[in-house]
C-alpha cells in the first residue's frame, strides 16, 4: 500500500508521517497538514451497503493513516465507536420528505464532533507511543460550542494528556455552556473569553506559533496539540461517514452503487465539508458539495466572487457552531486549487490576517465548480424547522435547518434532482430554546428545561443522556478572561516554570 506523508500548506518541503501530523496538530509555520496525495479508495462499492460503520472506518482510515498498523487502527476504532453512541448504527440515515438526513449526533455530546473526537484521543496516544514521546500532551482548543465538550469528553482523564478549552462566553447556547462548565476530569480546564470564536481560534493559533512558549513547554516536558479540525486526525475520521452515508443510500434503494449523490453540509470552520470533498477526491461518487452558511456568509460570497473578505460584522445567530468568519480549513482547499503551491497559499493567508481579505485567480475559481454556496437567515432557519416538522413530524436542530433550507433553494435554483444527503450535525435537544418556539412561537417564554420537555412531546424522541446529565450536574468551571490573556491563562494553569 502507498505510504502517505503529510506536508504543510505553507511549506511543501516539510514532510511528516500521519502520526506526527496528528501529534503536532498545526504545522510549525502556522500551516495545516495535508496528505501529499489523496489515495483512491480501494473498497468494493457493491458491498459498501452491507458494511458496518467500523468496517468502512477501517477501510478508509488505513489509506490515509498509513504509519498506523492494522492492530493499532482497529483498536482505536473499537474503542471509539462503542456503546458511547446511543444508536448501534452510529450514524443512521433517515428519510424525511424529499431529504435524507445523516444523523451524526448519536455520540456522547450529541453533536457531529463526536464522530471524530471519540477516536482522536486514541489516535493521539497511539501516535505518542509510536513516536516515543514522553512529554505530556496539552490539547489547546477553541470552540464555537460543540468541539469543546466533545474534545473534553474524549480526553477527560486520558493518561498523559491535559486539555484546555476556550469558548466565547456570549457566543454559545445555554446548553452548550452548561455542558462544558459541568465537565469532570482532573486534566480539563474550561475558560470563557470575552470575544467571539474567531478571536479564540486566533489566540490558540498564536500560542501554537509562539517559539518562546514552545521552549517553555519543552522545559516542562509538555507539548501542545490540537483537537480542532485543523488537526488532520479530526478530518480523516470525518471522511468515513460520507462513505457510510453513500452505502446507506444504496442500502435503502435510493441509488444503485456507482450512481452519484450530492451532500449538503452546514458549515462553519469548513472541516466537515472538506472531509466530503476529500471523499469525492478519493473516488466516492459525489456530484455537488452544497455548502450552507448562516448569516455569517463569508463562504457564500467567496464562492460567488472569489474574494474571501472577513471585514464585516460578526453575527451571533441561533446556529452558534457556524458563527465563524475565518474558516480555517478553507486553507486546505486553497492549497489544492493553487496546484499545491505553498508560497502562494502562505501569501494569501498572510493577506487574510493583515488585511482581512484575499482574492483568488479565475483559474483557481474554476476549480471550485464542485461547490455550491448559499445561506439561510435567522427567519428562514426558524421557518425551515417549522416546515419540516409540519410536513414530516421530524424535528431538526438549527444548524441542520440551515442546511435543509439551503438544499431546498438549491433544488429550486438548479433543478438538480440528484439524491442528496444532508449532514445533520446536532440533536435538536441542544437548541431546544430555539427549536420549540420556531414550531410554536407562543412558547418562547418557557425556561430551557421546560423547552426540553416540550420538545420531547413534540418529537417523541427520547431525551438524550447528555441532556439528562446537565440537569443535575454541578458547575465545576468558572474561569473568565479577556481574549488577550489566553497565553497567560495557559501558562498559569499548567504552572509553567
Ligand atoms: C462544528 C459544527 C458545525 C460546523 O462544522 P465545521 O466542520 O466547522 O464546518 C455545524 N453544526 C454543528 C452542530 C457543529 O457543531
């Protein structure tokens, strides 16, 4: 089998193995690790419908994480995808109305981040062993709401690791905040910052790139890594569920093996949809990648005009996990459409951080024809939740509703009737305070906990354990700082000399 090495989007000469890329998270030059080539999937598309999620996971991941042995990889997969998930199918595909929703929220924290963050800690501790790393690994994470909890659920009390999560204190839902502030584990630290997700993410990237900090960490036998989707160890497990979804579409008789599907993905940091793009590049028959944004629609404008411009007002919406103006993983796509030119990529990213804007060439833009971008505003999102519930009885969360609405518009605009999978990224229970009034506006004054019980009556879906847990759990974390003090907070909590 072909060995796959990883290189930085800002320096094509820097080559590391998959396990080293996972350990490091971000490349030392600030770039993101990408596979040198995307291997062709070598499975049998005719038997994909009969395979279990874990079988498909192994088939896909072995092609990209080539320095892991079969035993190592299978052991990581077994530990990740077990009874932590409340549905034995792990990621069921449900048909409602004209749409196929791929439910990616059956993990411990009821958002799609669990699909990758259940396995990342195992991939990382295996990587540390393989590379003879004795330093303790400190996971630094910026979260727009869901990554933080999912990462802590994965790393809590994992020997040899610590995890620090920064979240925008006024930018996450009440349930998301409670989930994080009640997190147990001696190795976890949760910090609310005075700023939005982009500031949290930039702060984390700055700490990663600070040479003096790296030196201090080394002296203290510590090293940083990342649980954000900038870590390739997040992206690779996400490719799996597009293969799985494709198999389910065939199993349900919607397509014949070999026929094309579209995918619609509610997008923030561009990790989930990039995984779909990688799946397509590896040979999965995907026609269109439909990129759905909320009112923070930088990506929509980018696909239309070729200019990425973050100079605009940051909006706090009802789909907080997509409230992002700097979609980090777009850098990986940019790198690809420059013809893997790390100098050009580095220049564009520098323009983004200094001027807040960059423009790609026409030749680059032509390579984006696989993508379609559109957005749903707040009112449309609420209406979509209500419409889907009214017509099918199915209740979707705010993020999924953005995707569902954008898909509806895409079909009207394009007439494309290719069967389409919509990535359903969170349980509606996580956003009951928005979902319930979207369906019954007169109930908008109820408390969050009342909303959860009402949602239970509307949807007839069992209240997930993750929600039961926060009803009674004590608040364990109350650290709030200014965005500018993130590095100091890290040094203090780690008691760095
Ligand atoms: C993180 C998240 C998204 C956005 O995914 P990206 O990979 O950042 O584009 C969408 N919906 C939910 C519920 C999320 O948690």
